[in-house]
């Protein structure tokens, strides 16, 4: 074998090995059309356009979870156009309720009526492209504080062809999002750069933590489902987020494909006040602990800035 051929085979082998080793990550974006400090239409359009262009650039499939209320009333038709842009970019769309209320704080019949309201908006929008509506994500990841509530709602979901979209990776992006909007809207590029940097550092830390925690819990590396929000911050950092995922051997896959990982068959029978992500739920089922002692917290100054700006916690 020539030296060149040996070299080429070695490269092919390492390329193969890295593909075989890489885990999948499904990107999911909550609170469509956008989550922002401002209701300004051009700002929302810019966020949406940049997010979709970034996802396309990285060949990343994503699923967006729509707050139905935003598609009606003030700005409703512009917001509907943004959600259609997600659909027409080939991204998945899911139901995130109409009013973004918590199942833990709403009678189940009212909650179902609220979800049905968004169903009536979203289903025809997808059907126009021959696509079904199949994903639901609970606001605040609150899945019911009693088993009775949980089961009542989940049987409604199943009867209407829905699957619950779990979360196994999250970076508290919402804590950084409003301070970032504030900096962008004030044209304060120094603050915007500082927040972007803090956000990416924090994300790098939490991605490493979740991968390690999942490995500790399952003894292998499962595909992850990443909860993000449809924000200007994510639109402006998508290239850097992609690098962080790549460095962690996480390659983008669809939500459907991520959920084919057998980990997502682990029972989750939690009923209680916490809006936990699914590693915590599985840890409960498996009677194991996650290494919370080493969990990276977002920087205190940004948390304080967010508390000042978030008038709708
Ligand atoms: Zn939400």
C-alpha cells in the first residue's frame, strides 16, 4: 500500500469512527413566533430569518413550539407568517398551548381546551403542506402535579395523535435572552458582546455537564433533545452554538430520530410541582442521583438583569 493510500485510509477510518461515535442532538425552539423584550415586527422578522438561515447553514433540523395566542389578535397575521416561514423551511412545528399556562396551575379541562385552541390554528397550517401535527411541549415542562391530572391530559394527547417532546439538555437561554435584547435595542454593542460571550461560556459548560450526567446515569451516551427559545440571542450565536455541539460530538438530528434512542422509553411517572427535564425524571425512575453539585449556574449579574427586565415571569 502506498504511503498516500495508507494516509487516505487512515483519514477515512477516523472520519467513520467519529461519525459512528457521534451522538445526535435534536434542536427544539420554544415560544414561537419569537421570545423577545419587544413586540416590534421587524425585530421578530430579523430573529426568525437569522435563526432559519443559521439552521439551514448547519444542516440542522429543528422543531419549533408555537404559542397559539401569538397568532391571533395584535400582530397575529405577521406572527402567522413567521410560523409559516419555519414550516416552509422544512422545520417541525409543535403545540405549546394557546396561553402558555402551566398544567400544574390550570384545571385539566381548561388546559385541554387551551391546547385544542392552538390545535385548531396549527393543524390546518401543517395540513396545507401534507404534514401532521404530532408534537406537544408543556410550558415550564410542568406535566401535572398529580398522577390523575397527568394521565387525564396524556390520554387526551394520545387520542389526538400527539407525542410529548421531552428535554434532556437545556442551557437557561431565557435568562440571557432579555438582557441581550435590551443591549441590542439600546445599540450597546459592548454589553451585547459581553452577554453573548457569557451565554456561550455557560452553554459550553452545561452541554459538557449534561453529557457527563447522561453517561453517568445510563452508562452510555444517548441522543439529546436540546431546549432553546426562538430568540435574537440564539439567532446571533447559532454558528458558535453549532461549534460547541460539534466539539461535544453532538450532531444535529430530527426530534423524531432522537426519540428513537431507547432512553426515551424509560418510564416517567413523576407527578409533582417541579418542571424537570427528563434526565431528572429518569434518575427518579432508576433510583439514581445526578451530579447536581457540579451543575453550572448562569452568571449572577445576568440573572439579576433578567429579573429586572422580565415583567412576566
Ligand atoms: Zn414556553
